[in-house]
C-alpha cells in the first residue's frame, strides 16, 4: 500500500533547549526514521583525549527517581 502525504507546515518559532547524540527532532510525518550522525572537530584538536579513568560505582542511581504512582 502506498500512501502519499502532502503537508504545509509554518513554524513561527522553534526553541530547542538541547541536542544530544541520541536526539530526534521530527516535524511533520515520516514513515521511517533514518539514523544520521555528524562528527565535527570544532576545536581543531590534533589528537585524541586521554583515556578516562573509571570512578567508584555506586548502587544508587545518579538521578533520584520519583516514586511510582497509581493511575
């Protein structure tokens, strides 16, 4: 089954607070999301950063979670 969607979208203001490596911003309809990634060397670094040292691992979450609620 083929479905063709024609859209006209007017965006007067779009505010994006943050963009991370796994962010998805979708405007309109899409039958399929395709992964896309760019890697930019904006600091013009010439070598890799030093390897990170592992820190003490705690059993508690780093971000406190709200208790579950019943609907």
